[in-house]
C-alpha cells in the first residue's frame, strides 16, 4: 500500500453500521474502516490478531 488514506473521508462513505469498507492492504491483510453502533459481538481469530483504531467514541 503506497498511497495515503484519509480515514475520516473513507468513513464518510459508510452509511450502515457494521459494514466495513476496505481501504487498503498490508502484508496480505485487509485494512478496513467500519462504523459501529450499539454493542459489538466480540469474537476470536485463532490464526491472527485484530487491531482497532477508534477515531470517535470508545469501545468498552
């Protein structure tokens, strides 16, 4: 991934919560922007980790 992505601008294109938008890739992983509303169902991936960058609000 060589080009910069404005995460605020990318998230502006998301109208429905929990519907991720792929904005790039890194080491064969998809980089996604998603809007979350209400409760998030936590889950586990046995073969990889997930990273959450919160731009507004908080995850609890």
